[in-house]
């Protein structure tokens, strides 16, 4: 009799498991977006946001001081151009900003800053402006959040 109960319990367990929703994601089922929760203080999140804003708004305003404040001196900024990768330095970014290279699109669209991830002293941030999409790697160096790497692309007009 006891063996019969064991078989019944196993059978019912299999039925319950087979009827419950699958944890696997099917190709047609959208992947849920987790709520962003970062292991970072509110102060750090605000500083990361401000660094990204100094970068994008400084560019659009032609404000070299804001741009320089946002960048680590060893910044590497890259974009893909068909068969090559072009690179800019912090010094070049500040110079182009000072020359007003980003002013052409000022006011055409609100800039959007999205903090994608923060872990200890590093963060990944997406910045969208009227003209560009930039992915920033920001690090906390000497107590200050600064942009260390950027991968960017121009928006396509289709």
C-alpha cells in the first residue's frame, strides 16, 4: 500500500510540473525587462547621470568645460565606419566641442540618458541625442565618475 502512495505522489508531482508555466523563453514570447535595481547609492546614480549629461549637453552647447569635466584623460571613443574603426581621444573631443561641432542639432530633440548597469565603481550608460546613439563606460576614478570608453554611431535617416 505504501508503494502505491509513493507512485501516486510521483505521478501527481509530474502532472503539476508539466502543467505549470515553463521557465524557458520561446522565440515568440517577449523576454521580460527586469526592473533596474543597481547596487549604487543615490548620490552615485546622480553623479553618473550628470556625467552623461555633461557629455551630451556639453557637445550640443559647444561647452568644452562640461565636456572636459565628463571625460577621463585616457578616454577612447570609437565608431565603426564600414571596414574600419575610427578613434577619438579626450583632447580631440574637447577641441571639437570648443569648435561647436555639436551645435547643429541643439534643441531638435531632448537628450535621453539611460543607466543600464552599475557595479561597484563602473557603469554602462546609453545616451541618445538627435544625432547619435552612444554607449558610455563610466568609472569612478579618484572619487569622481568620468567617461573612460565610448562606442557610438550616427542615427540613420531612413
